[in-house]
């Protein structure tokens, strides 16, 4: 984030894509749990470094009254990646093993990093020189002082942190939960389609929750922009209301005895969550 305030954001994004793609590929060479954890930490560093630069770049490119929709389109990439990753990842892992799958998936990001570095435009450079941009950027202490004075910032940050805490937790847990608690049903369905249970669960989660999140992200961004023109509070009330409506679908998904019903409830939950 600090570099994005002073340097080329497309180059920062390209570097971050290279980092997380490289560490994804390295995950396939892990020979212990610690090695795998460290490789996944590298993936997280790359992903976290990309987000501030990408959101700032989009904010500069898009008019204020359309930013929520633009950022919704950007965040739609995550569920789209989930569709591809969960769907194809499970099938590929069934065929060539999890190690080779990490290498294959990791290598896909490198061409994208090259395209980003060569063709993504930095709009700030057309307004002033890089030196002027760096000179006008606030210091880290000044940035903290500005944020400290904004109560809304801390409330939104706390809410987002709580939501992401739950979201990332269940994302890593859902597939394992389904395989352990609906193993017989999943094995029977997988046998009908000539798949292994892991591959079936990956495809099922990818094709149900992925598109649901994609559609709802676009709708949520449009609603926030639509109502935010008259009342800026809509940018926080729209996601707050969506989270409340999600609970009646999300919680029962882990309590029902039928895996098909569980997936249906997760799909409905995903339609609201995005």
C-alpha cells in the first residue's frame, strides 16, 4: 500500500501476481507441513500486496458514483477463480496429483503478470510526474492521524474484519466438512459420474457458490451506487443488510442431513453474501 502511493501500481500488481503464483507452484514441492505453511504464507503476501494497489487504481480510473460497481466487478474475480479453482483443481488433482496441480495452477499467473506490467496504464503519470506524486503522498504517521479521526473508518474496518474472519474460515472448512459428514452420499453420486469424491465436491462447490457470489457482487455494487447517490450510508447499509439475510441460509447448511440440500442452502447464502 505504501509503495502504491508512490510507484507504478501496475508494476506492483504484476510483482504481486508473480509472488503468489511462484509460491503456489512452490507449494507442490513441499516435503513437510512447515514447508507447505511457509509457501502458503508467501501466497498470502502476494495476494495482500495486490489488493491496495488494485483498488486504488480502480478508484482513479472510475468516477466516484460508479466505484462500488467497478469494485464489485473486480471482486467478482474471486468467486470466478473459485469456480475454476475448485472445479478444475479437484479434477486435475485426481488425474495428476496435488503436487503437480499446484505447479500447473501457479504457472498460469505468470503470463498474466507480464500482460499487466506491459499493458495496464497508470493514470497518475498523465497528471503529474512520479516525483510530484511521491512528494504529495502523506507520511505513514499522517495517514494514521487522518484515519484515527474517522469513526466510520474504524467501524467499517471492524465489520469487514469480522466478516472476512468468518468467510475465510468457512472457505477452508466447507469441503472437508462435506466430505466427512456426507461421505456416503458423495461417494454414491461421484460413482454415478465416474469421479472421485474430492473431485465431485470441488466441482459442486465451484459451480454452486462461485456463480452465486459473482452475480450477487454485481448486484450489490449496483445497489450501493444506486442508493449511494442520495445517501452515502448506502455503501455500508447494503452489505450490512445482506449479511443479516444470509444467516438463515448459511447456518442450516451445516445442520441438514442431505448433501444436496446443504449445497442448495450454500448457494442461496452465496447469492446474498457477494
